[in-house]
């Protein structure tokens, strides 16, 4: 049986890069940006608050962290529920003790379910970002336009009903289709946390104007490093601090830079990991030339 004639055809292949949302430009060629107080590096901590259902469809794939065993998967479900009931409040106390302002990316389906947690986040002055509808509403290349538009519009509507107007968007599983950026910008979001193209916010073009791509580093993701790669908590801490030191050291060459990383409540908020969380926050707070802030604050400062 021969291969179809279009098997090796890829219409998006072009010189340099396969996407046209932003210009092809390397770090040495960009115009240096600055941060308040002459900071060399801005670091944002993103806390994903996610709604995992007991019976996810798993289409087109299961969200990282979704239920793994046959229904009802109470072991995994209750661990994730523990993160929103207990772990998130531990993280809030750690942020409060070190004066760190974080960005909490919240699934729309979770807003009514954890309103006391949302109120505590707002009372402490943290930023709320939209994390899509829920962990089973995946944006991907095969989703039809009507369905994906409904995902985004329903997410915005739920936040508005809760008297919240987030600027930043993070897709469930940080997955997108080719039109996701167009849809979220049309819905009023001007910052996206799905891409990690650079070490500064990157202006990406959409049908409704520009959206800033703020880099959130998957390589520093707590779930990826601690549960998938099985690194130790000390390894996780050291990699974050080394990333901060290395990136800040490049400021004289490239100008101020930024990056974000996640602290997931059901992972980082476990009791045996809180020492590492506190150590990360304390050491980053004490580092000269490092500015810890919410995503929107750093994006506005570095754009």
C-alpha cells in the first residue's frame, strides 16, 4: 500500500519558523527592556487552580493530572481536592510571609466551588487569571470553531458573573488550536501564559490586535519535575534558583528578562514540600536584582 500523496505535505512549513504570530527574532537582536528599580529579572509564580472531574472524557487526551484509574478514581480526585482545600492555603501563607504577589490561574468551573479560596486570594492582593473552562475542555487542532468559541465565551462570562475581569489567560493543559489566540483576544484577554518563546513578553498578533505571550517555563513546572521526572524537592528548588541566577546574569547583554513557573497546590502544597516552597520564596526575595511580581505587573513593566 502506497502512502497518500499529501503524507509529506506540511502547508505551514516555512523559512525560520512554522507560525506567523510573532516575528522571527533572536535574543541578541531584540531591543533591551527594563524593569522598575533597574531589576535584571522579573519572576512570576503561577498557581493553577483546576477542576478535575471524576469521569473525564479524555478527548483528545487526558489533561495532565486527570483521573488515572477506572471510575470513580477517588484516590487521585481527593488528592486534587486536597490541593484546593488545604495546599492552596499553605501557599497563600508562604506568599504572605515573604511578601510575594502571585498569579492564580483558575478554571471557570471552580469559581463557585471554591469561593472562600478566591476571596482569600483577592484579600491578599494576588492576581486572578483565567485557566479556561475546566480540565476536560481542551483547546486543540481538531476542535471545531463553535465549540472552542463556546469554551472561551463561557469562561469569560463565568468570571464576569463572579465580578472578576482577568487580563491573563492560560489554556487547560496549556494547549491551543490555531485560532485560540484570536478567540481569547476577542474576549478581552491581553496576556497569554501558554507560550514560552522567549525570556521577555512577546507581542503576538491576532485578528483582534496584539496579545502578550508571557513565558512560563515548563522545564521548571513543579508537576513535571516532582511527579513526572521524580526529581527531589531540593533539585526543584536548585533548578529554579539557578535559572534565576543564570537569566539575571544575562541582563547586561540582553536587558532585563522575565519568566514564570508553577506551584500547583496539590503538589507544591503537600506538607513535606512546603520547606522547599518557603526556601524558594525567601531566596528569590532576597536576591539582588530580582523582582517578584504578578504576571500583568511584569508584562506591563517589560513590554
